[in-house]
């Protein structure tokens, strides 16, 4: 017996409300920021930053400080107090809270950042009595902070003048959540009873490293919305166009159908056989099919919870 039908009308909706755009929550991906601090006039990077992974970072920022050149040891960046005619005030014994250099990182959208290490190379130039207090914090005001290198007003720990020295901290385990930032600050000063000229703190190769953890975010894709064949995507998905076997095709016009149990109607796409005939079958016909595909963006994992 042959059963004849003109078309099969349908709306296909595929919802994927939960997607981990950049990996499963129990997987961590490396991330880092590197300020090389080399002479841009000789092909160096200047104050810019290179990042890897799901970490964002800002250029090196100066607060009442400046870097006039890159003629320190190893062509490192030389830093001095700004707007003072290349001088430091007399009788300094402690940091000036408004004179510092700052480096900033944050997780990219939909990620937690776990900072596990930081490092930098530092020294003094043209001074054997140059100091620097160094802190990190997630508080932009530094009302709360952690000491990396610290000298109080009653002691000294002068920076080396023999060349750049590496200072590194590992196993930090500092979580920076979306909307938060991590700051690293250097407070330089020069100790002398007289106003001093031409004294510098030198910096190079500032690294902040860690791992990022992706957060689940809603995502969905809909095909045949209002009868339109192409996918409508929200969130971190890549969706393919609908495809059809050689024996099936999309009808050239849409169809309005009532939505059961309501007074509403839906505009539906219509798929039918090329022959426009449907044979009565007792099981699946392997050559009659249509479908579509969806996948997460690079680095992602998605979990389907409804279709």
C-alpha cells in the first residue's frame, strides 16, 4: 500500500542553554602576561604587553614616574620620578604613595584566573642607595596589599647596582574572578640628604602567570525560526546550516501552523521528499533524512540539556 502526502511541516528547535565556552570547569588552561620592557626604537616592545590564554593585561602604567629610555643593564627600562627635572627630593627614607609603576591583569570574560607566579628583573643605576617597595593586590586603591619586596622607614635593602637581579614568587594561588583585576606595583625612591640627579630604577621582563578556569554560560541555536532555514546562534557556539539527503529537500515557502493548546500560530519550514511521495514504511528509511550540526568555539566544551 502506498501512502501519499504532499509535504511534512515542522519546526526544529535545538536549545543548548549551558556551554563552557573555553573548557570544562575542572580543566585549567595556561595564561600569562609578559612586559618585556625593551627599547621600541630598536625593535623592542616598549611598555606594551604580550598575553597568552584567557588573560587580558594593560600596558605598563606610570604614576608620577616616567621611563625616558632603555639604557639600563641589558638594555632595560630606566625609571625616574616625573616632572622634577630628573631629580629626587632630599631626605627620603620611605616610599611616596603617589609615585609608582603599575602592571595589571584580569581574566577574560567568563573565566576565573588563578595566578600562581610572578617574576621580574630589577636593579638600580647610578645609585647605591636606591630603594623600591613592591606589592600586589586585587584592590585598586591598595588599601589592602601583599608585600613582595618591602623596606620600612627604619631599615634599608638597597637595590643591586651590579646588574639586573631576578625576583620570583611561585605557588601564589590567587583567584581573580570576573570583574576583578590583579595589580603589581613598584614604589621607587632614592635616599640621600641632598637633592639627587640622574638616579634610576631599572626593570625588565615582568611576568604574571597562572591558569584560567572557564565558567558555564548560556548558549543556544535555533534552526527554522519563523521558517528561516539558517541557524540563529547565541553564546559560544558554531552552528552549521541544515543539510538534506539526496532524497529530501526544503520546500520553497513557509507554512503557518497552530500551536497546540494555545491560540498562537507558528511559521514553520517545510521539508519533503524530492518525489513528494511518502511510502508507508515499518522502520527507518536510511536515505530519508535531514539535520544540522553544532559545536563549541575553539577550546570549549558544551553540554546539551534540552532539544
